[in-house]
C-alpha cells in the first residue's frame, strides 16, 4: 500500500531553503538534519532560485591583523569582526528555530 505524501508548510519550505542558501552545509546534510528527502529539498531550492534574480553571496571572513596596525584600523577591523559574528549568531539562532519547528512538525506527524 502506498503511503500518503507528507505536506509541508510554505514557512517550513522557505526556512529549509534559507539553510541551504547559507552555504555552510551541503544540501544533503541540511535535508538529513531536518528530516526531508534531499531530492525534495533540491526541488524547493531550485524553485526558489528560479524566482530570484540574483544569488546571495557567502559571508566573507576577516583577515588576520597586519603587523603595523594603527589604533583606528584595529577598531575598524574589530567592528567588522563583531558585525560578522553577530550575523553568524543570528543565522545560528534561525537554524535553531527551524529545527525546533521541524521537531514539532514531525512530533505532530507521528501522533
């Protein structure tokens, strides 16, 4: 007997694609983490990419400090590093929220 296909909310799909767009994990890894078939996630990803006119770039990393760095240069470098870390922290919080939603979704499915 054929199983009924699972249905996912649009919010869940867009959150899953957002994880793929971050670029720090492969599509298969993201699919395994959220419990979705990687072909399904690839389809969601491709559909969203077709609707966008431009792709997001990966966040750049801050280079090591130069040997003769002035105080002003050091402050600017540290501010850039802080901004990068805050962005990374926001992304990790988003990941956590997505995983919470996925866990709740699958807990509801198993009942």
